[in-house]
C-alpha cells in the first residue's frame, strides 16, 4: 500500500527525505486504507505488516499493525528512492540537463549522491528474497506500507517486466497493489491502485 499524502508543498522533490504524513487526515486515511485492505483480503488473515522507516509510511503502518494485532516490521530496504542532492529541491530548480540525463537512463542514472532505479530494484529484491526465505509454506499475506516508486519497480520485477514498465502506472496515496507470489516465485497482479 502506498502511504497517505505527505506534508510537503507540491512541486518539491522528495524521496528519502523523512516527510511526515498530513496529521489532520491521518485518521481518515487509516480508516480508508483498512477498508481497502479488507476488501482485498477476501476473508484471509494478514500474516505480517512491513513498513518503510520513513514517517509518512511508518506512522500509518504502525496504526494498521495495532489494529490487526501484529508487530510492525520496519525495513530500510522499503524506503523511497534517495534523490541525493535533489531532495527537498523544487523540481523546477533542478538542472534541466540532469533531469534529461535521468529521463534518458531511468534505470541507471542516479542523482548526485543519490541512487538509481536499479539500486531500488536491488534492495527491494533483497527484501523480497529474505521474506520468501522465511516463508512457512502456508498461504501467507504480507502487507507492506511503502512508496510509489519502490512499489512500481518491485511490481515490474515480480512480473518479469522491464524495470520501467510500471513507472507510468498511477498509484494513488493510500491505495494498494495486490501481488500473488506463488511458491515457485511466479507473480500475478491481482489488483492495481485499488
């Protein structure tokens, strides 16, 4: 699930910056996210809940975990892309040539002192492999509260699509992506932006 809206002005680049959620809408966002999750579960029970360490994800994930009677598992590998020197800059103030270089090589280009999409894919894949290695073989349901970029990149990887295949897919705040991963690692996309 993507986190609720962050408390930051429009047009600002934020990734690894620890921007909090908008406090005034957090209770209603939590309620809506729990309803969406319940609809997607089709009666199944959540096995575990995981979160990015960034406040805009972790705060709502902690509330969800409490509501579900689970302990929250926070993992830095679920964080948003690190935009390095671009963090908290207005997109309009970032050098146009640098943005063009990024657009020309979305997978490999990293902003100064930041990370590339390929870096995000690697850490998300490492997280997913670690989770699968701990699987008990039961029909486990893992809920992750994270960020649009890593969710899109992980979805592309899980579906064995090109890394950039899902980057243009809309994923609204508080909405979910439902992937079903079989024991053999084959993934099916059940719901997107639900």
